[in-house]
């Protein structure tokens, strides 16, 4: 007969944390949110081990879902700058996904490949059109107008006056020529480049090779921006870290393109990861790229699914089926599990596997987070980091359009299982060859617009750090080892919110009489 679990399937909203002793060292400023992303070997013992042993870490345990309405290049940049990790959605052409990865890797690298370039014989009108298109006021002038052509000079907004300088004036007449520009030679370190910028009071330092070809640009504002973003996730070359979604169908073509574009980690995007198709995909990545090819897999909700993917070589495993706000997999197919129950069981399997083999495989809790404190609960239950979609879809940096509905500003948000996403490769099993969904597992919806990512995430992380202090924990290892949780009744959940009062709306305060 069918195996029937005695324990109910529980969600994050059914749990509360019990406070531990808060010591004098437990202040939010002392909390370290460093989290591992890829598997690593460590001395078997109490899990989790030191995350710094992982080949890839993130400074805050937050990732954005690989969804069309969430993770484009702009959000990937914004999230990496505040310490998180974005996974560019894979439900698009290979070329466009690779280009998004390149945009993130080139956005802020310390050494930036110029993406605003003109020839010396171009006109001011061309420069203005380029500036409007890219948003960049600094234009590199090269002999052939390419990012790596022979360098002739720099054109900035200070070199002309809109409305006074004739639009047909050539760039050659306006630019600061190479002879009058301080530059650095290829091979210079970022520290040396910044020293030249400060010494000569520059806003931009061109880096050229022995043939006077442009190699990179280094900007003062990037140095300043790094000071404003101390948790920024960067690789060894000071480029932003970015992930990319793949599927189990066209991986032999998609993976090489994404790796060439600079993706730091890949993740198989599927509603059900307990499949031979995912094993084939993982084996391809590992056989082709070895240790350099970091790849996550999932989604699973139990011990068996986790062990299958780990033994196949997955570097991290995503946990969760049907818990997303726009996911209707449970309604349509009757499969899934409460997110809390899934995370707890998989975390136990992860710890058991670590004690047995000495290999620690991070798990990512994907879905089921509707309140900020659910992030802390997921981490306390054993998740190494969490992945969210709706949370990020609300922000300026997400791809969805802003619309006005009932006098409220909203943003579009649609699931990868909806017909709008047309992501048949995520749900097709085997070689059916179908190019459309037979039924939907996601909906097309709206979420309230919330503004900038950085502003909102700072509030969420402040809550996480504060709660960790209440639990007597200064890092994620301590939180998982020390956290005490209790199942909350529906009455106690109600009691935890506003009750038995009429909330005062400050916009309509009654006048005193």
C-alpha cells in the first residue's frame, strides 16, 4: 500500500522561535550572514561546518528565483551589490540569457569593458543618442568604435553644452585626446589603478595595452560604490557574482554559452528534481567542467530526493514544491509538501550525509516565504540560504511593468508554470517534443510595488539579524545549532498580530473636541 506520513505537512507560519540568552556580544552589528552555496569537504562533525571552506559563498543568505518576472540582469546586479545571489532565468534563448550574464559580470568589475564607444568621426548627435540609450555619460573614442580598438580619447558631458554646441560637431573636436589623458597599462592592479585615480583627481582611468588599444576603464564611482556596498559579492577579479538557470533539455548547448559568459554557478530549474533527467544534466556539467562547473539541482521535498541529487554530484539542492505564491502545482497535481516539513527533513538528510561522507552539500529553501521572519525560520530549520520570487518581483529592478490598479501601483508577476512564461522545458518529461503546456502550474498576477531592492532588503536583513541575536546566535551555524522552535496554534498566531483594538490610521486622525 502507499506510504502515508503520520506527521502533518507544516508551513513556516506554523512555527515560532523561542528566545535564547542574548549575550552582550549579540548585537546586529556583530552578526555574520555568510552562507555556502556549493558543496565542500570538511572534517565530519556537527553540521554545518565553516562556510568559508565552500568554493562559492554569499554574504547574505538570499537568492532570487530564476523567473522571467524576477531575475534579469538589473536585479542580478542590484542583489549582488548588497551581498545576495541572483539566478538569471533560463526560459529564454541561450543567446539572451548569456548576454544577461555578461551584463552582470561586466557591470562593475573594477576593470570594466567599455560598452559606450564611438569613432572619432562620429557626430555629437551620435554621442547624445548613445548616452540616452546606455545611460552612460562617459564615451570611449576608439579608432573603429569598438571596446578594444585603438584608443583616441574620452568624451564626457563636460565637453559640450546641449543647445549650444552644434549637433554635427565631430567627436574629434570635442573629446579630450589620448595625449592629454592619464592612463594605466594593461596588467596594472585595481589598487594601483585607484591610486592613479586619486593622485590625478580623475573620474575615469583608461587601461591600454602596448599597441594603445583600449582594454578596460576604471571609474572613481565604482570605488565609491564599493565603499557604500561592503557586502558586495564579487569573484577573484572583482566582478559581481551571478548564477544562471538551465533545464534538462538543451543543457549541452546552453551550459557552454553560460560558462563562457562568466556564470559563477548554474541551477537546474524544475518543479520536480527527483528525476533521471537531472542526473544526466549534472553529469554533463561535471564531466565537461569538473570542479569549475558548479551546479545546483532540485526541487525536492524529502530525504530520498536529496540523496539522489547529491549522489549525482549536485553542488546544492533546492527544497520546495508548490509553496510559491504563484505556484498551483499542489492544486493541479496534488504533489508537494509544506515548506517547513520539507526543509526540516532535507536538512536532517544533509547532516547525516555530511557525517557519513565528510561532504557538506548546502540546501536552498525555495518558496513558502510570505513574511520576513520566515527567512529566519528557514535558516533555523537548516536551510543554508533561501530563494524568493514574489519578494523581489515588487522592486524597481525586477522586469515586470508597473501598472495602476484601483489607485494603487502594482508590478506584474507571473509564474514559470503559467502560459505567459511559455516555459514548457521546465515541465515537459522526457522526449515528448511538445512546445506548449498542457495545463498551467502557475498564475499571472500582480504584487504591490515596493520601490528599490536595497532599501527593502536592508529592512528584511535587519529583522533577521535582530532575531538571531534574540536566539543567542552571531552566525548561521550557531542559529541552526542553537535555535529552539515551537509549533504555534492558530489561536497563538492570531494573538501575535494586532487584535482587540482599532488601528489608528495617521492619515485620518480625528480632531480633539
